[in-house]
C-alpha cells in the first residue's frame, strides 16, 4: 500500500510518498518559474508546471517501487488566478496567477463603488486582482482573442487534475471565490451579473466536492503509474494546509508562513454579514475563513537581498541582536505590486519603514521586518473573529525558531508545528482517504496528523507587543491616506 500526494505551490512543486503506516516516505521537489513580462503581471507556463508535477511524481514512484500498489494520487495546488484551456484541454496562453496585479484598477473601482462589498454578502470573499472576475474583465478589454479561444477557466489544481484524468472540473474550494453563492454552494447568476460577466458563465467548469476520477492511459505512461489509479482533487493549498495541520474542527486556527501569509480558522457556517474582508472557502462539512496576504516570505527574501544576507536563517539571527520594538522602527510589509487583500483590501497599499535614524543598524531593520510581518498575522487573526487556544504554523517560514517565538509573543498563543515536512500534501492525504472511502471523514483521518512541542508566548514580551500592535495600526491608518498619491507618482514615473 502506498499513497502519493502532490502540492503544487507557486514557486515549488512537491510530491510526497506515504507508506502503509501513513508516514512520509519520500519527498520530491521541483522549483517553478513565475514570469513577470510587464509591470504587475505574474504568469506561469502551464505545460512547464505539468512537467514539474510529472517529474516529481515519477521520482516518488521510482523511490517507492517496493511499497506495492499506489492506492490513490491526491492533488492540492495554488488557488485563484486564471488557467484557461481550449475545448481539447490545451492552454490558450500562460496561467495568470493569484498575485497578478494587472486588474488592480478594476478592483479599486469595485471597492470604491461598493460593488465588492455587495458581492461579499453572497460570496464571503473580498475582491482581489488575482481572482477570476478581475482577470477575466481585464482580458475582455485587452485580450479578447484569448477568451474566444478558451473553453474553460481552471485553477492550478484543476489544470493538474485535467492532465491526469482528462476531466475539466472544479473543487468547491477553488470555485468558492468569486462566483459561488456560499450558502447554496453553487455558481450565482446574480454575482456574474453584478460584475457584467454573464458572458463568462460558459467558462466555469462543473463544481464537485473533492472530485475523484481515474488516471488516464496517457497520464499513467507519463507518471509511471497504472492506468485507472484513482486521482483525488483536494481543496486548494491554503485549505489543504489547514487540514494537514490538524485544523479540522470549528475554532481551530492555522497560520501559513509562505509566499502568502495566510491566517485562517475553520468555521461551521459562512458569516456574510461581517466586514467584507478576507475569503471564505467551502470545505467538506464546513468552511474556512481565511486571510491570505499578497506578501509573505517574499518580504523575507527581499530583506535578505537588501541586507546582503545568505538566507532567512541569517535574518533571524540578525534580528535577535535587536531588542523587541527594533529600537523604534516600524515596518509596514505591503510590498506586493497588487497592494493588499487581507485583512483589508486596497490595491494601492504600499510598504514603509518608519522611524529611521543614524542610530539604527541592520539588526534593527531585520527585527522590524519580522515584527511587521508578525503584526499582520495578529491583525488577520483578529479579523477571523475567532478565539483559538493555539495556532498551528506551517510553510517555509515555520522553520525559523526566531519567527515562531515572535508569533507566539505577538499573538499571545502557543504556536505548534506539524511534524510533517509537507503539510499541504498531508491535507491532501486526509482528503484522499475520505474521498476514496478509506476513512469516514476528513476529521476522522486527522488521526494521522502529528504535532511538535508548542512554542509558548513570553508574558513580558506579549504585553509589550500588545502596545506595539496598536502603534502598527495607527501608522498604517496614517499611511493609507498617502497611497493614492504614491500611485499617482508611480504613474508619472
């Protein structure tokens, strides 16, 4: 018995082999390229993504030859964006990603007119430039020929599933934003009409909850697996990561420290009457209230380049040379060209480093950057409206002991990491067990999740950070008034 799960992230694709006990047996990884052919654009070659997926799966299959029959393959992947294919399932151009900013002006207009807030009452998700309604609107104005050639708009997970099975479908999680009526769990004609996108209805694939289909003969030959092997499309990566961290019941929270900082909590029903921020994702038996930012560990990488550091570990060590508060420096980490979408939505948002003087050194900047990112996690956690007793942390940033301790101090919560190296793949594993009948539910399958010891908050630092969090919000409020001016200045550059 063996199981293979794929987690196709934005910059790294992973395939994980699990043995008969459910333990990670082998992990294969391939880096992928995000191209930025014009300011604000973020794209990927769809065939290159599939080739990377195929390579990682083949590597795992080769390494697990003695494990016996592969019971199923489960797939999770980056969400949102537009992965357009023709009637034969072939790409009509590059994938336009979740962090693409070309439609920022459109989203800004929707936000300022109140249209985005009105749509939230049906959909539970705020507008963002990387969501399909914004990208499709941009394509109709700027590249209508591509739309004419396209038959279906998939997500990354849907694209990989189609390559494996020949089926063009969407999991409920992928379909949740921006066109789903969350209470009905179906596409909403009203939402399409609100955004003048009735014409796009033909591009929306059938919605299924964790669809299962057989591996096609062509894909089987490519992957080195038997034709007919069940393939499960799990919820997209931020949802599968929450599940893989063991957040499967209402009130349990997870923080992903990755390309996006995503703070999320499991809820029993969607809250469509609250502040129109964040996103709400349909899951088997419940929902995920999530606040995925546009800027996460890319900010860490940017800072490492700026300070001439070898990597995140060195940044953490440097930050420890500064006391909490970074000597009066405060960093707003809104560095994405798309602005920000969580826990507020403003495509004009930009970052800032406040309080610089000759008294500050590299260590203060390092500390301020990590503190700024951590303040965003607390801000998003507050926006969930939940009161969790601990925070499960995952993603590449969770390898930093410095950052985990800071998150515990800023949020006031114990922080626990799953023992698995690939938490999103573990979530796909749990979903696959439930979808194929090997477990009665995802919650029951969560017995396979193992956690490390908790990182506890320090009471003294927690009290200090509570004051600094209020200061962070004050500075952001003051800066927000300058963002339209800065946008105008960029336009004149």
